[in-house]
C-alpha cells in the first residue's frame, strides 16, 4: 500500500510541476509576441525617420545651393 501511495503523490507532484512549467512557458511566449510587435513598431519608426532625414537633407541642399 505504501508503494501505491508514493506513486500517487509522485504523480501529483509531477503533474503540478508540469502545470507550473506550462504556465511560465505560456507567459514567455506572450512576452516574445509582445516583443516582436514592439520590434516591428521600432522598425517602422526607423524607416520613417530615415525618410524624413533624407527629405530634410534634400531641402537643405536646395536652400544652400545658389540659384541657377
């Protein structure tokens, strides 16, 4: 009877540990998804800023160049 009790307790502990691991893995996956979204936003912002900088350079060059 003791062996059966030990197996039941061990099985319960293993199931509990697996549940905890699954919970934290789920949180980790959610964090990675959120990080991916933020990275996409940053890439978009970077591209936009590059385009604005290029436009500003062109405008400055036009104002500095002598009239032809």
